[in-house]
């Protein structure tokens, strides 16, 4: 063996050893991707998702991890933009990540889920509520939140049975989530013989809603349901009050954010919102709430506890399957029941929770909420 050959041999040996070391390190961990908006108009919701998922990872690791391995979080920003979500999903594939918490917005979750299903990656969304995401017979896609097909009727029934308005408007932001839930509310109201005088869309990102408000006043609307997110509804509430529209308002969990009070100010008082149960108020979650508070993180957001639960479901699925093979883990998730801070979770054939209830809350101008009666 000449000198050059020896040098090549040593280099090859070093590369092999480095590869073995890298493989050995990877074998001691399980990566959990967390995909959602770190930037953009609804980044506050992303904060909830990242906070809940990372707390679960931290606490699971403190108890020894999963099957003797530590969980590692890898964060991805999709800005709640469908195109960026597709780019994120492809990066997840290229990174070799097999388990994902996310995405958050339905319009981003759906195209990303197509990629995950094709690539055998398990995705659990703690926030996307559009029924279309799980209605396609996919095996790898799950949620830890309910469906708009349940949230819409919950809102519509509350409006008909408790608010009892004379003339209702249902408006939305023309996006998958907003229009989908608005349509479900409209259908429920009409089924209960409540007149929907206006059913129209606004454009997400708009700032001036004077023409819409004028139309609502002309139609003598006394109650408005809005399907969409808080940035637009906050402005609608403020401008409606300024222009003298005397109507009640209601929205889905996409508006249940303290930022809506910052935008609408006094006009946010009395807004009705459908949200997941306030899991942070349950006595059995006191220690977990204290753990969030110790990190100066807010545990009250609607997606914090569902994100925590999503990590637990993945961890539990791996343990039940006794494998990290995602096909086996998916089967274990479909077949299992998982104890979480949001309750005992079990799944139907579509990857939807068998039992999830939305609660109607009254929002207050200081950013707090109380259960509506």
C-alpha cells in the first residue's frame, strides 16, 4: 500500500466512523416536526401550537423519553400560506422527519397532508378543523381538535336557541376554513328557520369594511356570524361600532385570540366564540399549567393543550406499536386510546376524534372569556 493509498484509506475510514457516529446519534432520538405559522397574520396561533408541543416533548423526555429515546423538536414556519406549507412538507420529507405536529390553518394543512400521506409521514394537527382534510380515507393524518361540521352546528344552534336574532348575516373570508364553517352555520340556522339575509365573503387582508357594514345596516341585521380569523373580524367589530351597526357578533376558534381585543378594543366586548374547552381550567391540569407559567408561557390559548396532546398521541402510538415504522404507529393510533390533558382520545377510521365538544364563550374587551349561558 503506497502513501497515497494509505491516506485515502484513512480518509475513508474516518468518513465511515463519522457516518456510524451520526447514525448512532440519530438512533438515540426521535425527531418531531412542528409545522405552523411563526410569521404572518396568525403567528399568535402558531405560538400556541409550538408552546404546547415543545412542553410535551420536554416533559416526556424528563420521564425517560419514548422507548428509551429522547424526542427532538424541529420547527418549520409555513406562515399559514398554502404554497409555503407545501415547501415545508417537502423539507420535512427531505429532512427524514417521520412525525409532524401541524399544520395549523386548514388551507395549509390540506396540501401538506397530501405529501405526508404519500411519503408515509404521520401528521397530527391540533388546530385545522376543515372536514375535507380527513374525509379522503388517509391513514397517516389525524387531529386533536374537532371538526367544523361539529363547530358550525354548535354555533348555529346556540344562535337559534339562545340569541334568537331577527335577521342574521353570515360572512366569511373566502378561505377553506372560514367559508367552510360559515356554510355549516348557515345550513344549521336555515334548518332551524332562522333567516339568513346576507351570506357573503370579504377578502382576507382587507382593512376597510364600510361597504359591507352599510349593507348589513340596510338589511336590518341584528346578528352577524363571521367565519375566518381575528385580524379581519377585529376591524369589522371596531368599524361596525363606529358606524352605528347595532348587532351581536360571533366567530369560530380562529377569532378567539387576545389580539382581537387589541384590534377591536371595546367593540370586542360580548363577542361570542366557539372554542375547545378551557383545558387550563381543569383541576387535573394544575401542575401542567404551573409548568407553562414557570416558563412565562400562556396555557390558555385554544391550541396549546391540543398540541401537547398531539405529541402524547404520537409517543403513545410508538410505544403501543413497539416500533417507529409509521404504518405500524398509525395502526396503533387508530386502534388505541390515549390519556391526555384534553381527555382520553380515540379515533375513527378517518383520523378524527370520536368525541370532541366545542364550547360557546363570551369574549371580553380585556381579552378574557367566560362560558356563555
